[in-house]
């Protein structure tokens, strides 16, 4: 059983253990013929007559395929490999990632994306503020901090791995700077690659971005703007805007504030993600909404979602849901 850092009483420990054992038994039955969890030196059942290709984390020992890593057995056509669970993020082309700017360098930004090295976002790999497709000039390079600066949170897409590192691109309106929200960090293996990683929860006015690198963004919904009709703001104008921030009236400042209802929804969704991360469950939009709805049905305050009792209830509810799903199937 995965060790959980929760202050559980004896009853809660027994309930949680039963729920996790039930989930483990359901998972092992479902993965009997496909994926299975293995430890070091465990045998991996394969049919050698099919011409199996040995991949990462496997070893041919005395005619038997054994695992050299702790993880999950993955099969792609004839390729068999072991995907390590507790490992750093391994990027693939097309992955949606969320990162934080660590450095503004020459014609590029460096981002921390929970990878073994910082990712690179080139100035030429993103749309300019004026939206015009043109060659980048020295003036654009001087104005890079007006686009992104240190500690800004950015959403981008993995472009590929080149000689100087991992490269990203942000040439779409759905990519760019993220504001007015929370950045959560979970183990990358809890976020599976899916067709959709951007989710707009209309009833709450919240945007949810599930980064493949384990960085999850929960923030106020922002309508995509058409950059083609916006004029580029020059550097002197930006300096004047920054200097006049303190002179903005209180009424104008209140209009830019995030409503309290939206803030509460952001915190509730963020706590649902934290609970799922503590329990080690795969994180997707369906499970997050089920966890959030459970907290609302129990009339729990936002901070009470991180309590021991709610975590046990989430584990029991997930075990019951998977059991019913299996019976229907």
C-alpha cells in the first residue's frame, strides 16, 4: 500500500486499506492481459514466437524476459518496455506542458517544466503581440520582458529535442501566459496523455490545464483575444503604463479583481487535485469533478477537503465507481 502522509485514526486506516486493496485487485484483474505492475527481477509474460522487441527496463535472462525497473509494463505492437512510475518527466513531441520562466536569455526564454534540464522557448516560436508573421528584429529582442519575464507561468507545446535542449512552441491563442490562478505540482505519471488537456468549466468560470509534465493550472477563465487586431505596445508606452498603475481608481481596480465565487471554485478544484495526488490516483477531468461534487454534496468547507475523513471517502468512492463500471462492462 502506498504510504500516505495523513493523520488517520485506526478506523480510517482500516477503511482506507480496504479501499486501496479493492482498487488494487480490480486493477490487477483488468491488467491481466495488458499492462501489469512489476518489480525488479519480475518475469514479464510474452510470446517469443511473435518476435517480441525488448525495450527500456527489460532484460533477456536465460530465455525469460525480466524487468529491471519498478513500474508498469507497456506494449506497443511488438515492443515491450517498462514505464517507471517514480521518474522525472520524459517529454514527447506534442505534449502540453505548463512551466515557469527561469531566465530571459538571448532570443529565448528558459522554462522549468520538471524536466532534467530547462526547456527553451525561442522568440521565433511564438506569436508576436501584433500578430504579424515577420522576421524578429533587435527591437523585438529588447522587448522580450514585456511578453514574458522571470517567474511568469506559461503554457506551451513540446516542439522537439534539438542539440541545445528541449524546445517548445506557443504559436496558438490557447498557449501563452497564465494569470489569476494556482499552479499545482503532482507526480507526472498521474497525468496520462489524452486528446484534450484544456478544460473550460463554464459553470464555475474556471480554466483547468493538465500539463503532461505534472504541472496543473487552475485559474480564472480568460477569453482568447485576436492578436491580429491589437497594436503592438512600444516600450516607452509600457513604462508609462507601469508607472501609472498606482494612479488607477479603486473602481477600475475592483473591475479587474477575480470574483470571490470564482476564487472559491479555484480553491475547491485545486484541493480536489491535491487529494487525488495524495491518494496516488490518476488525475483527469472526470475524477476531479467527481471529487469536487462529493465535497459539495457533503457541505464541506474548502479547507476541510484536505482532512483525513474526506480522503478516505474519496478512496471508497473511487473503489465503488470502478467496481460498478466493471460490472456494467
